[in-house]
């Protein structure tokens, strides 16, 4: 591997390690804040941090033709994503949520098939079908014949994040990762301003510990992680080199969930999650002819 690829792998691992904490601490924060208010507050904290960095590095200037891209990436990666993610987290445990989001690399590859013409092998199509069948298995663990709303919201979040990944990769030669992330967060925050009255009221009534948690979620899983994620995507040779690290997220989230809440997910969730992770590894396995 060359230096850029190695750096992309480092940034990708660092990102998923930070993101893993978001599953558990979002669940805790939702005990105080609503899903929409938490989304706005998290976006707001990240935006303040990132716009400050843009000012410091004198990178505020962008081209007008990039504004529609920022609006689309802000919606897919932040405003709509946070609403879907937070709403799904209300009824799912952190490990289940992370397992569903782990489908993002597969969805990203399906989008890349359309955008970048990156072809999929037969084994990858089989892995995709099996992985989504495992999602259905997890949803039916309590005997219900309907997919739970939490899983539907989280699948939507995974699809939105996949779209954001593709947009980031498409723009990485035209704009810096910091600018792309900062302006995407800015437009994502603007789109959520309609929830500002609720957010301010909830923030006023929240204990100091919950406020500190919001700052953490906005600063680290928000600003810092998305900077390193954008950097990883910009340095990688292809999208899969970065998104494949997301299969570690459920493992890290499971460990943190046990440490913070002293609880484990159900056996069906663990079984379905294991199937999804195996499918993901099979999906990401390269042909012998591809080389390293």
C-alpha cells in the first residue's frame, strides 16, 4: 500500500472508533432531548467548530456552483440522517442500531454502481440479499410479522449516509474535506432551524450532564469524525477501502453498551448481526485477480 492508502485506513479506523460511541451516548441523550432537537443541537455544535476551523485556515471561500451539492450532502449526511438515526435509536438498542448502519458499505456500493460504474460480482449480490434477509430476521425476533419502525428509520439512516459517502467521494477532487464537511453541516443545521424553539426549551431544562453529552456528540462523533471520514474518502483509491471499516462499529458499540448500560442485546440480534457482518466481509472480499 502507498502512503495515501495507509493514511486513509488510519483515518477510517479512527472515525469508526469515534462513531461507535455515538450509538450508546445518543441513546442516553434521548432520555432528555427529542430526536429532532438533539439533531439540531448536534449539528449546531459541529457547525460552530468547523466554521471556526475554516476561518482559521482561511478556507471560507467556495464557488456558488457547489451550493446545491452542500445542500444535498447537508440533507443526506446530517439533517435528515440525524432525524432518522435519532428516531430509530428511540426504540432500538445501540448494538442493533449499529448493525443496521453496518449495511451502509453495501448500500454505498450499490450507489457507486450507478454513479461510478463500479461493478458488483455475483457473490456480492448474494451477500447483499443475505444481509438484508438478516435485517428481516432481527426485526422478526419478537414474533411480529411487521418490520419494526425503529429498523425502518435506521435503514433510512444507512441509505442517507451511503448517499453522503458517494457525494463526498465525487467531490473530493474539487473541494477540501474540511470545506465539504463544514458547509454540509452548515446547510444541515439551517434545514433543522424549524426545531430551534423546542431545542432551546429542552436545552434550558436539561441537566448539565446531558448538555455535556450533546457537546460531545456534536464535537467528536460530529465535527472530528466527519473531518477524518472525509479525509479518508479523499485519500482512498475506492469507496470500499473506507466504508469496509464500518463492519467494526457493531463490535465496538457492543462493548461500549455493556460498559455504559451493563446490558447485552438479545440472542436474535447477535445472531442476525453475525450474519450481516459475515456477509459484509464476503461482500468486501476481492477477487484473486484484483491484487491487494
